[in-house]
């Protein structure tokens, strides 16, 4: 059971996935979510560019 999420929100990020990995490597508490209103270098599956228009839900989750 997950009791408390650590949510980190930003206006603009290069990639929510990159920041989530950085926070995981820093030992930040889990579970965590990284959310952005806009990404400048988002990636999808197999490294494909992810279109990240403002107004879409852009988030990466790290769940233990």
C-alpha cells in the first residue's frame, strides 16, 4: 500500500524521466512523481522523440 507520494512539479523540464532517474540515484524518498507542464527533450519507447505540447499530462512515476 502506498501512503504518501512525493510529487515534484515543474513548468518546463528537459525530460521527466531524466529527473526521476536523478532523484532515484540521489536516494529521494519513494514513491515519487515528476510532473512537468512542458518537456523540451521528452522520449518515448525505443528512444523516439516524444511530442510534449503544453497542456498534456507529462509525468514519470517511481514506485517501490
